[in-house]
C-alpha cells in the first residue's frame, strides 16, 4: 500500500500508545502522524451530572498519554466540541491525507463515524478504521449456517476454535513512533474548562491511564489461578478490576487474552470466558441494534411491569431492606463500581422482586458505572431480566437472602456499605428483620427506623413474576 504523506490518528476507546491497531496502521503507512482526542459534546452534554468519574478518568488518562507523546517530540491535539465537526475540521487544517481510528460498535458511534467519513470524503480525505476493541468482531464468528449466534456457549466454543496466536499478537507501535508529527507541547483542558467538577476518583483508588492498567494487571496475574474460586465473593479480592481500563482502552484486549491463554489453570480459563462474553455482546449489538431499547425476544416487550417509582427510588438509594442488594447499590453510588455477581443480584431484584422495567435499571447503571459499556450493560440486564439472548430462564429468580448467605457468608461486604448493620450477628446479617427483639436491641437496629423493613416479600414477589411472564409466554 502506498505510503501517505501525513495522517491524523483519532483516539477514542483506545487511550494508549502501545498495541493500538489503528495507530500502528497510521504510523506504518504515513510519514507524519498527528494524534487527536475530542471531548465530544454530543456525549458530554447529555450526562446527568457534572461530577462524572468517567470524564475525570478519561482526562487523567489523556494527561499520561500526552506526556508519552511529548517525550517523543509530539503532543496530543485536544478539541472540545462535536467530534463529527471537529475531526474533519482538524484534518483539513493539517492537510492530512487520511484519518485513522479504531472501530466502535455502538449505534450512536456508528452514525457519528458515518458522518465523519462523509465530511472527510467531501474534502478528499480517507477515513480508515481497524479492529481493536475485540478479538473477533461483527461477522467473524458465525454458526455453521453463517448466522449470528444467539446463545453464548456455542459462540464461545466457536470463538475458542478460531483463536490462534495471530489474533492476540501485539501491534508493535514502538518501532514506528519516529513518524509522530512534531507538535509544540500542549496541555489537556481542565475539568472546569470542560464544564465538569472533580470527583472522588482519587479517594476510591481507581488508577487511570496505561500505567494504572499495568499496575492492576500485574496484581491480578498473581491471583489469576484462583479467579474461578474467588470471583463470586464481593468481600474477596477476586476480579481483575480492569473493566474500566478495557472500556476506555488503557489496556489492550489482545494483551489480556494472551495472558489468559498463556496460563494452564481453571482460573485463567474462567477469566478468558468472561472476556469472550464481551465479544459476544459486541456481536449481538452489531446484528441486533434494536436491543438498545427493546427486548432481544420481541414478544417479551409485552410484559406489564408495575414500575412503582417509590420502589425504584428505594432500589437506587440502597434502601430496600435486603442487605446485600442495599450494599451493592450503595457501593455503586459511592464508587461507580459493582461486583459482577452483585450486578446480577441487583438486576434480578429490580425486575423480578420489584417488577420494574429492566430499562430503568439499565439506564441507572449507565449513569453510574465507571466501566459502562452499552453492549455489556444491555446484555447483562437482559440476561437478568430473562428478555435477552441466552438469558436466565424467567422461572429462575435470585433469592437475595440465599445469595447473601452463599456469597457474603460473614457479611463482610454488607457491613462495609451498610454500616448501620455493623453489629448484627453473622447469622442475622442477611435477613435482619428476623432477629429476636433482644438481639436487635443489642445490635442497635430497629427495623423500620434505623434500617428499612423489606420492601417486598420475596416469595410473594416471585409468584407475581411467574404470573407476569407466564401470561406473555402463553400468548
């Protein structure tokens, strides 16, 4: 392929220099490459809060990225506006022959990229994109009949069958970094310049940037072999905690998969399977963009949720009277993080105990999760709500008490986030309303005053759920 005189690389969900597919292509195929990032007002302006940890995480990661570019005589060109306007404008002003970027799969991003491509084409500038977020994307893993999978397990098996080292080998960006354009040093805009405020990102201990990802990965690799046994217990350091770094691309998915396949342990295999779920949901979103607003199984859009706003508000605030649910929601509100097991428990509770539409919960998670990803969040919620592909059968309903007893047996996680139950004995921490009066007084707990009564009776709510789904299934 003929080498270009100059190109612009557009950072998006790939905030790193190393092992970056489209950056590698831009540097290899161009004699001079500028690097840019746009704080896209089409995304930022609709965020419900001006104190958004994700914006701060991105900014801190960009500061590190800019330092890496400046160390090589270049600098990051940062813009604040509509990306569909800013990128063509910048490319034209630089005289770039092409703009390079990595694929994005969300419908809004696909529409944005199509608009950018049209604007660039009108100016005689190419728009070249590469696969970077996923190991296998779009139609790369299909059934024998060349149809998209709708069930995870056979997708996983086909994915694993196709995997060879080529698909997780590193893009060696380093050897082409001499082609970075010389740019005078510049600074990343402040949060105030962007219209945002500082958050508690530092206090909750989420390290940003590629260096933060490297630190977390190094720690996880000392624990990966026990991942399968430890991953379901929120009070235990079991997960990798890399999800926010995968979301914003401060670590490469190829690197993580290479580590997973390079270890012969049940823990490494279990973690690899979790990474495959990510590709699976990207694929589902690509083939079925309607899932953004509708059930994957269209007939289940007819479920008549009661949508009690008081119940929904109690769930959001962590005031349902079910300690594990409340602890999980309070952690989400405080830190923007929720353990995967608890995402399933809280989602099931909202839909099948409180009978609130899964889309309400999905939107709440979208507003609060640091690692929010449309494909994974939608897929997870529809799985829990039994409306999605390969979903939890509707008659299997998480019991919030038995889940608590099984996965937080001594109540360590509950006590951390529901401190008013701190003195409740282990045998009552999962259902404190069952405590004898003398033990309640000793623990300083008055159900209905210092801690809520259970908002619903789980057994009764389960019956209603079965009737709700049963009516729709019968039709």
